[in-house]
C-alpha cells in the first residue's frame, strides 16, 4: 500500500527514509505493520501459545511481502497483550503499551482524532488523544470482567450458532433489539439462552448483545469525557453490529479511515519505532539498577518474634486490626502484640469467604481465612482487639469472636474534631486499659504509659526522617523498602527498633543524591497488606518508576504524627490518635483528602496511583472526592481497584505503563 494514500501528506512525509516495524500481539490476533520508504506493509495471524513464535511468523511474512532481509530492519516496537514476551536480539527494539500505540496509530490515520474506542479480545479501552501530537491525554480500561470485550461477543455468537462475523451481520438486520439487562457475561449468556427459548429472533438477540456491550463501553467514555472525532480500533472494530450500536448510543459517527483499524496499534508501534530510531535510543536493555535495601536482618528478627509469640507462654498475646488501636497502651500493659494484616493467598481468601460475604474485600477475607485455616500465629493469640472504623472490619471482629478467639471491639468516634468525641474516645481508651489489665493480671502505671508514648514518638520521628530522604530526585530507598521498614513497627518493641532505624537513616543519608530523576509516584487509598507487593514490584522492579510516598495506613501515614508527652496520657492518646492522618471513614472527609494532597505536593510527585481493594466501603465509595482534589492540584491520578488474585497482572501492568507514558509525555521525566 502506498503510504501517502493512507496517511495525510505532512505526517506521511515524516515517515519516509527508514525501515521500521510495529508488532501488535493481541490476545486473539497478531498484527504487524512495516513502514519502508513510501510503502506500508501489513500482516495478520492468529495469536499462538508462544508470543515470540507469533511475532516471528509476522516478521517473516512482512519480510516476504517487502522483499527485505531481516538485517535491513532498522527498529522494532512491540505492543499489545503479548508485548512483554517479545525479544529481538539482532534488531534494536523496545516495547510500548497498546494504549500509546493505538493513540499514535489513530492520529496518523485521522489527525483530528480526539477519542478512541479500542475493543480487543480481553479488554476494552477509551483513550483521549491530543490532536496536535497523537499523545495520550487520558485513558480508562475495563476491569478483568469479560463484558464489553470481543470474548463476550464470541461466547454469545457460539450460543446462537453463528461466527463472530455473522453475529455482527445479523445484528444490523434487527427490527426490535432485545434488552439485555445483565452486566455479567455469565448471566448475559443465560439471558440470551432464555430469550432464544422464548422464540426471539437471532437478529434481535444479536443486536441486544451488541447494545449491551456498547453500553459498557459508553460507561468508560462517561468516565473519560467523550469528544468527537471518534476512531474505533482493535479486533472488534470490523464488527458492523458493534459499530452501529456504538454510533446509536453515542449519537456520533465513527470516523472512516483508509486502513483497517485492526492495524492501528501496530501502525502506532511502527511510528514509535521511527521515533526511537531518530532519537538514537539503542534498544538494548541495560542492567537493572539494584536499589533495594538489605533488610534480611529485620525480616529475621520479625520471624523470630513471631516464633516466640507462637510458642511462648510467658506473656499474653494479642492481635489488633486497625491503626487506631493504641500500641503505647498495649506495650505499657506488658502484653505482646502484633497487627493482623497479612495479605492471604487466593486459597486463604476463599476460605475466609465461607464465613463472611463475597462483597467483603479480600483483606477482611484474608484475616478470617487465616483464623479458619489455623495459621499458627493467629491461633496462638489470647485476644483480638479493634477500634471500629470500617464496617466490614467490625463484622470481621464479630466473626473472630464468634468462631475463633475472644475479641473486643471499641467504638471510634467519626466526628474527630468535636470535643464530645475526644472525651468519649478517652473513655474507650480507659475501657481498653482496664481490659488489658484484666488480661495481663498487671496494673498499668501512667508513668510507664508516658514512657511508651515518648518511645513511640522517637520511633515515628526517625521513620519520618527516613521517608523524607525520598524527597530527593534520586531517593536512596524504594517504596517497597519503606513498607518493609514500617512492618517492623507493627511487630517489634520500640526499644529494639530505635537503634536499627537510626542506623538505616544514617547510612541512607550518606548516599549521594546522584543519578537521573525517575518518575515519582504516590500510592494513595486503602490498606496495602503485608505481602501485597505486586503493584510495587511492577512499578519499581519492572517499569522503573519510584513510589516516593504513600498515604495508606501501612506506610508513612501511620507514623506522620506524634502524641503529646505531658499531662493526662489517656487524653493525649485520644487526641493524638484522632489527630493522626485520618481514615476515609472519619469526618470531615475533607481533612483526609487534603492530607493526601499535601503529601503529594510535599514529595513533588508526578502522579498518584489511587489503589483500593474491590468492595472497600471506605476508599471505594469516597474515591471521587480524592480525584477532584488531585485534579484541582493539577496532579494526574490513576484509579486501580485490586484484589489478591493475580489473574489481572497483565492488565495492571498495561494500565501503569500507559499512565507513566502519559506522565512522561507531560514532561515529568526526560
């Protein structure tokens, strides 16, 4: 195909003179586009089990069509579902997310494009594009549910004894499309079976299915903000039934372009290859930067402490569920304590779900699952305590008390700034003190409580000092390191940690602030449990950005504020814990939102990852207030709802990589 017949003149002129290849490995189909002088070559093949084999097959087909040798290819960019598996040792290459590639490809096919709908086999995306540059302005993706994807359409086509191409053709014949109400693929399939059994025509059912899928996509566009001109790309873009459904629901035409938009991602990848070539980027992977602290000694001490808790009978052993539980009080009472915040495996989560409800978050299910499966550490506890914040955690406390271990739940006032709230919280702390005395058989002395408050204050201050080293352009520790350091705060006595933390600070402070500035991210939102590190590993180990601050309740937020060391220690605890960085359950919510924004500005982050567990009643329901505030501050934010499975790992990586590409395009990093 002649390049100038497909791409507008000025843009086409900039592509001549190099031999660049884009390879887009989708979940169902692999695509390739080669730009060579004034010609554009395409190739298409089903995606096989081995992604590299699919890529090699595409490359060989392209070479046959263009009559080029492999050694003549100047640069390759891989994209799509299978991009991470691609490797070309003899040709300079990079990988780029399909979001950026579809945006760039659509821009070259229609320079005026502002919005892209990309529907593939496994996911669907809405992308807003800068019409001047073809760069991504913003994007949203569906979650790991198959509704709104090509896979959904394939399943329904099979039910109707149609091919996927026939499904679209039948849909446009419909006279009265059926209304499919279910949002879930499984239930929508059942609904389609019922409709067929009632005698509804294939045409009307097919049209109803396309409209149901289009409604899911329209919901993505509502979150993004829809602006014409509109380009439809991806594996489903050739489905005439889907095109018709989208145009009807959006009340806007889909732009016709001169290349099948199934190739939009591969075309964008080829254009990115041209840019890499011109910028002189070698395409050779460098050695990974080893930035992790050696915290093996801390981990060993934590394991020893846990082992002691399991086997020792010398002291009473208690677990607690929330950061509003005063550690100072438990330490002064002479009981051994630890926070119950393990992220369970899918098996542990499933076990916990037998006790609670499916609409609880995976963290709450993990806690119950650990008790149910008789985790030795949890089984060894004499008592569990919590101060009621989250409704789900309150139910978890009740379930632990009913089925496993005696549990006390204390009320935490939501109106944190009211004087009656402070008096009431003091009374609950007194009740907690009395309960601890009864459990331990020892009287708690106020002098010891004041000493513990001072000890924990010193511990918080040095952890805050360590965190502030992350304000450097090139921080001497990672976000993973910091969470691992704070983990010690929940497991070990403060006397044991003070010298260790001070030594860590002294060593890190002596590290020169040298090297290039990385993309700086803040992790905001709900709890990040012990062992739940996959997002941090993706961000820091694989993608190469850095989490420099977090406002959730297992990181900096916990140690950000200190407690008064004089006067009535019980009122000091009540005031100090109510004045700490607030939970999203507390009122006014604006205090919590402003704290997040202040941290983001203080640490000069380029973007925010708003991470919360699915079904979280605190952070899932309040997310819009956070996003409005980040937008007001001019800080891009990405919503990431997660669970403890790993089935969405590839999609998470795509989202985060695309977000970081957007930040780079905004000039966040060179």
